[in-house]
């Protein structure tokens, strides 16, 4: 059939031709990139694409959402916008040994009190970049990276250039969020590096970095030129279920046109899971793409929902990582780095060596004991062999874990080598470095006068899980601190007032200009409104990580309540102390650290100065607001017979309750099973309501 000349087309003819071209070019893309079986020549492909673009120029209102021209797109003016995931994208717990797999299966059974058959899926863990694709009405409307799990980068235009990703699907739920991994095949990676080298541009260390860098290009044309691929293996938001099982859902995704991994298997026991692991491990070198383990998931999706999530990982899945890859190299020096808590951390400087496809030049040495060849209890490790400068050492790494030293070749040790002497003073400020009884590390006593601690605290403050201020990273923090522009967190929020105009304004600094300065000030302004959990984490309190910050924020709800409680709390005694350690997951060490921070004069002054510039968001209330236990503090004790204690706690939190580990005056309900002891006695003394398991189930409507 002859083609109609573009200049002679009617609007209806143009609409029909654009629909035809979209289908033909999409099919050509699939045949070329996915099936490796081209159906049309490159010249014909280019001609059809040019025809499509010309029609869109003449009839701009007819441009389709799935237009082939959208697979290239234009450069984005600035960095990527943020996307808040409707369903969080969490990481996975890791297993490294066979017994860890059996322990995972046992843990699942115990949590569910499950005695019957229990199936799992096993699939290769792709070493790439996580990507979430949202389809509405069968049309791709949004693509986002995982980011911090809650908020990712909007890479929709770049994702449209990936041939493995269908632009339109039929027969899917009205809302379908497909998740998977973007990766680069070994052959494509080698060819890309050859092209980069030939053009005098930088080459990539490994396929994962190449894939991640390619997807995050500001110009989608660059992404289009990179050979990215995609495996689908999960989902997020859904308007209706895909299937009743994990395996069935993967089959459904494949039927919808997504590429799924053919090595995915169904297993009925830990033994079968390990058989699949060994089968996949044996094929690892010949797959043509990087994998770093095998992921096991509970197959029954109803059981997955019962198992639920921890703060950062699902209970129903685990990643069984492959053994660390090894290489020998020479230890050239041992340097001491000072962290934000004053810890002196030894770092091995190595003759660069490739380990698992990555060039390694540094490795962690943990602490003084590890270098000396003993563990924290004084027992020998490496048969008591110490580590010395000049030694030949075996380096290993597993996944993204920091490289470590596993072994030493004493036969190659230089005769003049001497044992390493750990410094007794801070290399940054000269203050005494003390190792307190029971602590594994030396700590600088300089506190805020130590520039290394101050800089590291500021870096932590602007890190991704904390304030995450775009344009203010580690490099900028170091420069601003060196010049005296930023000394403590509050200084960040007065930066524009001090250096937004005048002879020393930011726009006049080397590496800055009017636009970049304005962007930084805008990014800082945006972060004046901050979630409570991020603020707590950003303070850099020792022993308080992301999960603990979320626990504290969830319990106290507001900054005012948290600050007041910490101000009046005393370590080891008092109602505020009892309330703090009653939070499930908070122990005495963490509680003491938090209280101490708020009672140190310099620390407290810095915190108060910071908060004066902020609007701190209340922590979102968990669970149903209409639940009869929403907002109440609940403690479980004794033996529960209808469900495990872990499941009972998770259910209570879903309903908006605060689950505590001990009874205090703040406790509202004690759920006591057979064998309840001191907690029941204390509850009676404090007048706390005590109910049994049946009454609890009746209260929450679970009977």
C-alpha cells in the first residue's frame, strides 16, 4: 500500500498514520533489542521515524503519548524531579551461608505459626539499578528510581528509551506499578567502553555503574544511545491483584509483555532453594550479565501480606549472596580517618587491584584489635597474624560491602616490617584519643574543636537519609567549612542571608554562578520544612540510625514532645526514661546516648539554633485513625496462643498502636498470656488495664 504524502493528509489520515507508525516502530524496537531478530533495516527504521516526526510537526495536536519521538526526548533543563513512591521500595535482608536460608524459612514458619506446606520462589539477584514503572489505563505514565525507598528520581523520559519497556500494555489492571532492575549485558558493556575510550571519554568500572549512570543522564538522547535492558520481578501499587502467588504474578507480568528472568524457580523446601542457588551460581559466568546472589520469596501472596515489613526490609524475602570475590595485593599504608562521633578508623591503602570487576584501592581495617589479629574478646583471628604495612594481603568484597582484608601471606612479609602502633592522639586536632573499657575503637576527645568531626557531622547532616539538600554534598561542605562559611547545621540556613549578596557572595566563588547559587538557596529553603524522623537522624546522635529515628519520631509524634521529653529525662531513672526505653527497639545504650546529647551544652545550643530555622513536620500516624487502639501504648507479655508475639506486635502497629517493650506509666494496655510475670505485676501496681489474648482479639475485631 502506497503512503500518503504528508502535505496532502487530512487530520483523520494523519491520526491513523501516527497510530500505525507507533505500532510498527514499537514492534521493530522489540524485535531488534529484545529478540535480537531485526524485522526491518536500520535505514527503513530511520525513515519511518523521520516520517512520524514530520507528521507531528504538521499536526502538533495529534502527537500521541506513546510517540516514537518521545523515546529520544530533549535534555532536561535541570536535575530530576522527585517522585514519592505510593508503596515504598525496600531493600532485602542478606544471607551469606546455607544455614541462613534454613533459618529464614524457620523464621517465616514461626512468625506465621505455619505447619503446612510452604513454597518459595528463587530467582537471580540482578546487579543493576532498581526501577519502578507506573502504568495507568495500560499506558506508561511514570518511571522512577528507588532513591531512598520513599522518594526516587523521575526518569520517565529516559526510561521510555529502553527497548525492553513496553509503552502500552493491554489486559493489565487499571493501575499497575511494575518494578524490576535496569542492567547492561557484558557484551554491550564492553562495546560501550570501547566507544567511550575511542572518543577520549571516561570508561565505566562495571556494568552496574554504566547502567546507573546511563539511566540518570539529563539528556534522554544519551540514555537512548546506551544499551540498557530490564528484568521485571515485582510490583508496587495495584488497582487489582495480579495473581494469588508470587510465581503466578511473574507469569502474568511476562504475559503482559515484560521481560522476566527465565531462571526463576518454585521451591518447596530450603533444600530445593539451595539446589537452585547452586544451579544459578554454576551458570553465573556464562549468563552474560551480572548477578550477585539469589533472592528467595514466600510464594503465597496472602502469607506475604501477613508477614509484612520491618522498618527497611520485608519479612517474606531474603537475598542469598554469592561468596565474596578475592584478590591479592600489597598494603602500602595504614591511614587513620576521624568520623563524626570521633571514632578513629584505620583504612588500608592498597596497590590498586580489580576485585569482582571493580578497582579496589582502599579497604577497611575496622579497629586496633583487628589489625593486631584478635577479636573483641581477645581471641585470635587469622591464627593471630597481625597486619603490617608492606604485607601482601587478600582482599574481598561482596556486593556493595566495603572491601576488607581476609588473609595475609607471611612468606612475602618484608624482613624490616614492624607491628602497627595505633595512635594515642587525634591526627586531625592533636587531642587525646581514648579507648574506653568495653569499646572497640579509639575516640578523639576534641569534640567540636576537632575539624574532622565537625566536617563529618555536617556531611551526615546533608546526607540522603537526612536533609538531602540538592547541590550541597560532601565536596561543598568541605569547601564551605574550610572557608568558615558553614561551621554548624544552623549556618546552612543563614547562608543566603550572609552570602547571597555583597562582595563575597556565593555566585562569585570559583565553580559557582548566578544560576547554581540560586538553585542552592532554593534547595536549602525547601528543606526548612522537614519530617521529624529525618531531623532526628540528621543530628548524628551516636547509636541512632534511620530505623531508630523513625521509632522515636513515631512514638513522640512532634518535635516539641520529643525535645521536652529529652530535656527532662535522666539516664536510668524517672518517667521520661521509662517511657523512652519502653519503646520497642530502644535500649539503654541508645536512650543514654540521646539524653546525653540533649544535655551537653554545646550540642544543645547547636540543636536549638538549628530548629529555630525549621518547620518540623509531625510524624504520620500509623494505621487506622478509627481503630480502637490507635494512639494507645500496648505491651505484650507471656505466651500468645492464637498468633506469635511478632505477628501480634505488627498487627497492633498497623492499627496505629505504639508497641512498647516494657510497662510504664504511659502504658495503656498490657496483653498478658500464660506465664506473664513481672510486667503483669508492674501493670497492676500502676493501674494499667490488663487483658488476655481473646480480649485483645475481640478489641481489634480479629475474632
